[in-house]
């Protein structure tokens, strides 16, 4: 990680470059890259890929109506309705 790369990251991130922070950021980015590169050393040949990071299956629910149609109750509380729909003020001309 060099100063030019850090300046480019500041520019692309639309951050104001600060000399005090740029050295710390350069060291932090170097540590992150070293950590990521160390992952290449791990032998993953015998490890199957995950289809789900939680390794759980989704619960399956039966399609069933479990609530009553309360349209008339909702329309009673509306300021205006025509019996089937809410009537709202026109907002687009």
C-alpha cells in the first residue's frame, strides 16, 4: 500500500485528505490486505460450499388465509369512500 493508492482512495471516497489520518489508513489497509491474503493459505479442498450462510432450511408455511376481510371496517373509518374504495384528494394535475 503506497501513498498514491491512499490518495486515490480518498479521492474516490470524496474524503478530504488528512496527513495524520492517511498514515493510519495506509497501515490499516495494509493489515486488511495481509489478512485477506492469509486466507489463501487455508486448505478448503474438502469443504463444501454453503448454500445458505446459516446452514438452515427455510420453514415452509401452508398457503392459507388466516385473517378476515375487514374492508368494510376500514372503509367506515375513512374520511370518504364509495363503498368499495377510499376516495382521496387528487395530487397530480
